[in-house]
C-alpha cells in the first residue's frame, strides 16, 4: 500500500510542475497555435506529412539545404541514405494497390538517393491501418528500402497491416513523442537566424507536445525525477487512475446506451459493445429485423483510445471487412469502418474521453454530464436519419 502522505506530496508537486509549464506558455504566447486554430491538428497528409516532408526536402522552401534531413538521419541512426543526392516526396505512388500480391499504394513520406537506397515512412495520427499496408511497403524495393511506421507514441501496426512481419527486423517504429520531437528541437536550433522558419517549427513542436501529452525538456525532466523518487506512489496512482477514469467513461456509455434504447427502440436494436476499460469501446446499433446482417452502425470509442486519437465518432461498421456495393459507394476509413462522422466538440469541451479536462468535468458537474449525454444522442439520431435508409435499401437489394 502506498503512503497517503507521499501520494499527496506527489500529486501536489505534479500539479505545481504542470501549472508552471502552463504559466510559462502563457507568458511566451505559446497558447496560440496556428495548426490548432485552423483545425489541422490531426490531418495526417495535409498537415503532418506535408510539413515533415517539406522540412526534410533539401530543396524545400526553408532554403536550409540538407541540414534538416541530415539531423533526421542522425536521429534514426541511418547511414544508408546519401544526403548529398537525396530527394524527398510526400504521397509517393508505387503502383496500383494489390492486396493479394501485397504490392502498391501511396507512401506518405518517401526519401531516396542516387544509389537507389530509400526510406519509406508510413505516418499514422488518426487513420486506421489499411489491409497489408506495411507488408505492401516492405515489398517495395525490398533489398534497398527501410520502412518506418510513425505514430504519436510509438504503437505497432495491426496484424492486418504487418502480417507476420516483425518490428525492429522487417520494419521500424518511430514516434512523434520521442524521435520527431528530438529532431524538431535540432531543426529549431539550426533555424536560429530565420525567425519565421524557427517559430513555425516551434509551433509545430508545441502541437506535437499537445498531441503526445509531453512537456518541454526541463519540465519533463522535473516530472520524471519526481516520479522516480516516489516510484511506488507513481505506480499506485497510474493503476488507480485507469480504474477511476474507466468508471467515469463507462457511466457515460451506459447513460448513452439507455437513452438510445428509450428513443430508438422501435426501429433499431441497440446493445453494448466492449466496455470503456478496453481500447475499442462502443455501442452497436442494428436495423430492426436485420440484426443478422454483417453491417450496422457503431458509436466508438468511449475509452478515449483507438481510432481518430480516441475521439468519439459514429459510422457504419462492417464486421466481415468484405467489399460490396454499399462500401464501394461509401467513404472508407478502414476495412471495417465507413462513412465516419467525428462528433463535434460540445460547448468548448473536446468530445474525447481521453481528455483529462473533459473527464474532470464529467465527474464534478452532474448537469454537464446529463447535457453531454443528450447531445451525443441527438448527434446519433441525426446521423441515423441521414444514413439508415441507404443501408436498409442496400440490404433489401441483397434479398
């Protein structure tokens, strides 16, 4: 059992570090972020891949030549690419996609040199893995291509994407939290004499800190030292926070589930999916009389984890993952999810149950929780009004 006094000390000093970091951000004007203002925080290709590729490109508009690329290769400890002849391209086409042959597709960031050596970077912020995606990229220029899988915190690709391939051997893991932040810090130092470039990179680095829940080096070091001094208490808090936060999330999920049943029971069969203490937590909604069909509506994720950075969304779920006339005319997110709609923020509160501010408000403000549940149900009803008949019509054509 952890010591109560030490627990209080740890929590109090953690808050002090976080508050100090926030005060410094305000003093420096770092609360304003152009990427956030323009709603570009989680746009993989239009924001993140484009920005990274432009910095990496020796012929980029930064006019710094290959210096940013050289630092990137140092962070990766990669000696295969000749930076003097290297070229960089975003959204590089490698042929028509063929899942059976495990070839083709579009590489998010592609780096190559005159010798034929190349680096493939698959960039994942919110989008789900495509079928055999990592396998397809690993099969491209197999003997000369090094494949990296980049995520916010260094997660592995799904088994559907990597197959039997192993990270660290067949492909490599990168994270925004670690390697990209390290690289961006080096880039900022190189851009000391170009204020607009320097501040643009700094703004992007601040965005990455926000998305990965990290701090600047000094405050991160202080927090790490504090936790290591009280490692038993840190472990105790981490374990119990997971239980406490899961209880809040599950209470919301059950409230939404019950309200949906009250409102929609005549036309839909509604039941709980996985609970909020699991990564993918949802509510399933099936058309009445068509419950045996492999396609239905889903509301996910109540865990604050999973697809779209844990944001709550509704969409059409295909449990078979097979293509059909409906999926071919729909907007695809993964092999299993189509026509996704991310629920908008509510009254300035992020609709993501991984957000600590949202969780705290749900715990302390009963009225807010009731209003949020009602808001979610209304959003679900509006989505079903728009998509249910189309799905029903597809089922009827199959009969």
